[in-house]
């Protein structure tokens, strides 16, 4: 095969690949084939708000909720609740994570920061980042800051 034929073959393949790439960009992508019904949306919102409720109780030091979620002895050894430093989840800035966190001297997620607060100021024991308790705390903190403007690097 001559170099000219090889070049033409390469161009043909490139053109086909480019056409496929353009088609993929033009066709709208959808993660869900069917739209969410109002009943489904309500069920999703109810499930989220139940996590927010549990997170609110944990954040404010409710021992019964901590015990029920298996973190009763872990969240604080000082008697402090998250809300004592962060009333209504203030100064938590969940919208700014993940980011470099100066207190930790590393790149961190919101869950990492929650565990840092449990371990350092509260002298508690880190909780499993995938636990129901962690997800509830994250849901409450995020919900409490709904509408906050993302300003990377500010906090």
C-alpha cells in the first residue's frame, strides 16, 4: 500500500470518528428514560427530608438518635454538639467542598471535615464515611445551607 493510500484510509477513519463524535454531542443525553412523576418526586423529597431530620437531631446532640444510628459514644467525648460551634449549621460552607482544608493540611470532602470536627474539637471517634449517621449529618448541613453561593477558595 502506498503512503498516499494509507493517508486516505487514515483520513476516512478520522472523518467517521469525528462524525460519530459530533452526533454524540448533538443528541441530548438523558440519564433517565422516563420523567420523574410528581409522586416519585415527593417520595424522593420525603426520603431526603427524613435524612435531614435525623441529621438535625445528631447535629444538635440528640443522644437517642445517635444511639439509634450506632454512633452514641462516638460523636463527642466533651459533651459538645456540632451546633454549639455551628448554630443552624452556620460557617460549615458545604457548597465549597471538596477543597484544600487548612486545618487538615490536605484536600478534603465535607465528610472528611465532619470527621475532623468529631475527632479534634469534640474528641470523639471518626464515624464511617458511608454510615447512615454521616449521610444524615451531610444532608442536614447541605439542606441548612441551601441557596448559598459557591465561592471556591473563600472559606
